[in-house]
């Protein structure tokens, strides 16, 4: 990369950061559009026009965004109100942990334990993410309008893209790319819903507070391969340590491991005909980069963006090296 290319990249990143509020709306609109595209195609197969299809999808989206956004904001606010109670429980738990470790000859001060692991800090960061996403969804009128126009003109946009493509091979590559992205997000949405539902059932069995919220977090973060499921488990385990016994917390950890491994290692590979594996290093790097540029929601968008870039470059000879670099294996 020469100096000029590096300067262009810096300018682009600075521009994205300055316009982060608008960029987030545009990117979320694009990925929601991709997730709902199979339903749009199904409705059109029944003979519905683009206009009526867009109206139906818009009503569904408005209802989903309003309900989920309100649920997340209310859950985060309620959680933060109960934070002093959790702090009291943590203050009681620390001396017990010190005495327990002392039985095994491990001498630790309370301050050392707090510096190594503080579930209250984890809870605060998690609720900050939840509240920001809830506010974004509740106030997503601009995003909904953009999605409406995307669905309304999706057929025309495809014709325009094909008009500018010169060769049959390029047209086939674009169709393959769109189909791959479409299939991936449709299947990932289904498996993420299954993950979130099973996590909710498990946590409800143990009567853990905010089981539905943690189930939703498992659904959202399951879109992030390799580390998303691990991150989703941390706040639930932190609350379990404060609310439940060590015995119950242990089984919750085992439950998370079983559910996530079965779905990610057995169910998903069976129904995804073509893998879109991303290197764990680039998953983490993309989360850090996009999180810094776009904030907490940027961390959620990071992996879908990386997957899109990987898929897009895999269909071109000139930029295929980018796809190989991002991949978790060399083909």
C-alpha cells in the first residue's frame, strides 16, 4: 500500500466516524433489507406488486422494531435501577470468595479479586450496549423509510446494476454474490433465533432474572462467529454468580457450551452449503475497528460487513487475495 492509498483510507475512516449516525442507519437498513429479502421474493411469487409487498413488510418491520426497541430500553433501565442491589450482593460475595480461596492456600485481597473480575462492570457495559440498540430501534423511522424505498425499487435496482455490467460472467458473479449473502443471512437468522430461544428456556428453568433479555442477546450476538456466543454468555453468568448458587451457575455455563456448540458446529454446517468462515483474528479486529468508528452498534455490524467484503472479493480475480486474507483457511 503506497502513501497515497494510506492517506485515502485515513480520510475515509475519518469521514465515516464523523458521519457515524447516518452511516449506522444506512448499514442497518441494508442488512435488514437482506434479511427480509427472501420473504419479499415469496410474497412476489404470489403475484403481489412491489408496492403492496413493501407495505406488508414495512408494517411487519415497524412492529418488530417498536416492540424490540421498547423492550430493550425498558430492560436496560430496569436493570440499572437494580444495580445497587447487585452491588450489595457482590460486596457480600467477595469476603466469601476470599475465605474459600484461603482454604486452598491462595491468599488474595478483596481489591485484587475486584480488579481481576467485577461482574458489576460487565453488567454496566452490557446494559449500555442494550440501551443504545434499543434507542436506535425505537427511533428508527429514517431507517424504516430507507428500507421501504429499497424494497420498492429493488427490481429496478437490479436492472440498473445489470445495465452497467459489461460481461455475462460479471452478471453471474453478482447473482452468485447476492444469493450467497441472502442465503447466509436467512439461515443465520433462523439458527440465531433457535439459539436465543434455547438459551431463554435454559435460563428460565433456573429462574434467572432477565432470561428473555439474555436470550435476545444470544440471538443478536450469534451473528458474530467464533466469539459472539462467548460474549453473550458473560453477562448471564455474571448475574448467575450474584443471584444463584455456584452449582446452578456451573450448569448454566455447561448449557451455554452445549447449545452454542451443537448449533454452530453441527446444525449450521448441515444447512449452510458453503461456509463463510472468517479468521478469528479479523473478527476481533473488525469489531475493534468498527466499534471505534460507529460505536456499540458498529461492533454488531462489523462481522456482517466483513462477511460481505469477503464474499464480494471472492468472486473477483483482482481482489481475491482479500477474501483469502480474511478467511479462516486457504482454499
